[in-house]
């Protein structure tokens, strides 16, 4: 029980420096953000605050509909990225497992990648990755 | 002590990082000048060496303009995300073997976590938010297009980057960066064992850092400045800083994952813990990183920018299959040669 506790504490302890590093980076960024309005002059006027559009009067806003392609790419990314995450534990343990199980463990992942490839070929045929 | 030693390391690492960024900008300008047969910055200080600090100072005293059409909070949040992500990933990268200072063993790393690689990949994904949100919040067409492009580009190349890394993980059997470096002693550099993975990773690293030939998010001739069109003063500097910090981290990553970290084929790593050897290994590491940084700049001034459809085709139809091929190659290597 206590042994387990100590182990858990080690698990957390190694992340303390990491959390500190993130905090320091965050504080540094917030300092720069604050400093940007602290030192410089503040003389805003209407012209200066209009949206930049190569010197023209801005035409409507930028918050309009944009190509559905970007959504498709985002969805495909989610699917494939999850598959990649599945590869990680397999990769880390491959050498150990390979000693015990031989080719089986490699074949397993090849089957997994094959399934992934079927989906990938379907995407290509559907034209989901076509840009024109 | 749990807090003080890491804080000291963070202070040192951040100062080094900021120093390198400052002079990376200077050398980028100098090298681009040499490549184009110009002189480059030479007015501020000897050989123009004080040009970059002067530029930083100048940015401090510029007016901070937030366009009235922008979403104010998100407009300020975006550079904070970008910079926080860029300035915290260095924490899990070791830049030398253990050294002894005053009889105490010191690891040359801020946070020696056992999921180092995973942390870097996860944080790199958060970095996408910085660019996307800045593009959206500015409410400017150029920014929006730049932000959209960058998000689509970065997530596309993140896939092949993630799959390339799998090959390295197989050989190291660990996500800890120390173990990955130590699995590459002598001639066992991953760049030699899995050249395809090395190439896909380097290309993906270029795309992730938005460097030419992949700098479509900020393609100046068509998008003005891309996602940072509407940023001025130090907010602009934050994006700039993040971009260069990312470049340094990408170079460190390539060095640790594929170029053997501080190992050199002819230097025996068994003697590394005595006398001058730690110093030499740190120098080897730094030399590799500096060469890669030079390579980044070199490529920028040698290769023209992609068109957007070419970029997406390369990412999805070339890089993704190639990185999967590399994965199978490494798995078969393990099976047949037991390396």
C-alpha cells in the first residue's frame, strides 16, 4: 500500500519541473502581452483601428462561410491521429513482446495498418483529398 | 529543493533560448544576405551584431493596435498560447549527459519525464490553436485564410510526424528522450537505420514550424502577413519569438531522435562521464543543432514555396504512406536482425 503510494508520488514528482516550466512560459507570455500596451504610445483613431485590407475600405466581415475542405481535413485528422496513438504502446513494447510472441505481434500491427489503409484508399477514391 | 533546482534550470534554459533566438534572427538575415550577394545588417554595433536586440527594443516602444472589428479577448489570447507552447517544450529535451557540479549529479534537462516525446507532440498540437485563433479573432480576410491554412497544414503534417516517430520508439523501447538518445550509440543513429523516417520527420518538422517551403500561412505576396497581419508591437514579437523557438526545438528534436543526440561514432560513450567528456558531448549536441538551424535557413533561401494543393497532396499522398512504410521497415528490421 505505502509502496504504491511512494511510486505514485514519484510519478507526480517528475512532472513538477514540467509544470513549473509551463507556468514560467505562461508568465513570460503574459508579461509580454501586458508590456505591449505599457511602453508604447496609445493614440488610437478610427482609421487606424479599421481592418487592414490593402488600403481599401473593408468589404463586409471575415466571418463568413469558408471551404468545407478544411472541415474534412480536420475530421480525417482526428480519425488518423487516434490510429497513430494506438501505435504508440505497441511500438514501445514491441521488442519485449517480439521475444515472446515472435512474428505474431508484428503481423497484428500489419493487419491494423491494413485496415487503416482500406479506409485511406476509400478516401482517395471518394476524392476527399482533392484540392482544386 | 524540489522547486528551486528546476527553477534555476528553467531560468538558465530560457535565457539560452532567448539568446539563441536573438542571434538566430541575426544570422538568418546575414546568411540570406550572403546567399543573395548582399551585405546584410551592418549598422548597429560591430558587424551589425546589435541589430536584433535593437529590433526587440524598438518593438517594446511600438503602439499596440487592436482592430475594432476584432474579438479582443481571443486576439490577446492567441499569441499567449503560441508563445507558452513554444517556450515550454524545451523542458523535456536533454542537451548533454549527466554532469557533476560540486559533487552533485546534475541532469542537463529541466523535466526528465517518462513520456517526453508524447508531451512534445501533444503540445505541438496545442500550438495550432494559437495560429487558428489569431486568424479568426483578427476578423481580417488575410488572417482568416492564413489561420485556416496553417491549421489544415499543421494537422496534416502532424500525422506523418507522429507515425515517423513510431519507428524511433520501436528501436528505443521507451518514450523517454534519454533512452532514445542512448539507443543510438556509435553508428546506430536512427538517420542511418531508418532513412525514410528521417526524411519524413524533417519535412514534417519544416511544415510544423511553418518555414519555407511550407510557409503558406504567412505567404507574404498573397496574404500580406497571414495570421499575424493584425498584430503589432510585442504581440507581433510574441509570434515571431514562438516561430523561432519552435525552429530551435524542432532542430533539437531531429538531433535527439535521428542524429544520435550527443553521440558521435568515433567517440566512446563509455568514457563520457569523466573529465572533459561531458563538455565535449554538449558541444557535439550544440554543433548538430546549429547545423540543423543553418539547414533551415539554407532551405528557406533555396526552395520556392509550394502551392496549397501541392502541399496537401504531399502531406496526405506522399508523406503519410512513406511514414507507414518506414514503420513496417523498422518492424521487419526488429524481426529479422534483432537490433
